[in-house]
C-alpha cells in the first residue's frame, strides 16, 4: 500500500493519513482552491489549513467540489494564535465552521502558545482557557480530535495539568537540521502525536549538498528524501506546493532510508530557514 494511503492512529483511536497537504502561504481564492483540488485529485486525503492562513473558505470549497465522501478526508484547522480566552475560542471555532462549510472538523488545534507578534509571551492561563473551549467542541462531537501547535514541553505540561484531555496532536516545525528532541520525547511519553510542518524547511533544505547526494543514491528528489525522513521519524509531514508536478512528486515516498543514511542526515545541524 502506498504511504499516501496509510494512516497513523491517534490516542483516541482517530485515524490520520500519514501525509498531509499543507496550505500555509497559499493565497486564498483560486490559488488555494486549485492547489487543494489537485492534491485531492492525486490522492491526498489529509488537508491542513488555519484561521491565520485566511484560506479556509477556499479549502472548504475544494473539498466539497471534489465529491469525495467527507468521511474519507481528514481536515485540520487552527485557532488563531492571539485568541487566549474561552468565549473567544468558541466564537472563532464557529467562524471556522462557517468558512469551511463542513459538518465537522477532524482536528482543531491552538496555532501557537503565544501571539505571533509576541513570541515567547507567557500565555499559560490563556492557553488553558482556549484549550477548554476545544475540549467543549470535542465533547460536543463537532471535532474528532484536538491539540496544539508549536508547544514546547513546558507549554504542553501546562495543558496536561489544567485540563481533562491530553492533546491528541502537537504540530511542530520538524525537518532535517532542527533539534526537536526534547519536545518529541515529551510527546512520545504522553502519547501526543507529532505532525511535522515545513518538512522541506521552506525549500532551503533542497539546496543542501548532503541531502542532494543521498537523494541521488535512492534515485529520488531532495524533497522526497526530506518527506521520507519525517516519516522514518514516525511523524506526519505536511508538504505544500501549488505546482501540480510537485504535488504529485511529494506523494512518491514509498522507499526506506537506510540507518546509516539516517545517521548522516541527523548530523545536519541548524535551522535550514537560516541557511544562506
């Protein structure tokens, strides 16, 4: 079975396709609609969006127009990072459901532990209140799973200590060159599944000579190698593209990276988004 058609099982039994299609930085309207349409056409059944991307409406339209049964598509959206209160989170969820125009969500997560324009701000109490709103919509049956994004162990512990449902998912930036060992170890300990956004390091990884050399060894592209690396780590990568050929390319990851090559890739250090 192709990796694209395989699933992970979250702690509550919900099945999530192993590879998702990310829509960050895809313009709302025609560009998002076309990209999601192509992704669904070529086998993706896991679509990731967010309130902050401002393209939920286009994502929803593409999903509905695909005529693929809703039950076959795993859809994620995210609560905007600055919303740190219970009522505000509930209202934002309602807005998401209106924008997507879907009967339910598969996964709804807090986008970040702090507002993007105040990274590092202490929002512990606000995160508790926002997460309790997620718990409500989950218990009401409107969401199949809930979680967080960009949360480190301290942020996660705050949620675990002060709410009733351990997050099913933590979506983090995870790719060759970045060290997320502490967060991943914490998530594994508490059975929190890790999704890997920006598996290509926003494209910068594709220029790395070591990655290019190993990709040639397997007769794959650097992008395919980077996506496979995330899968070998047991995470769900969320590659993004607006080009049909690359959307297709990113699904062809049915190979295994040898242990010795994983070790070489693991030795690459530094956030690739900062490489020159």
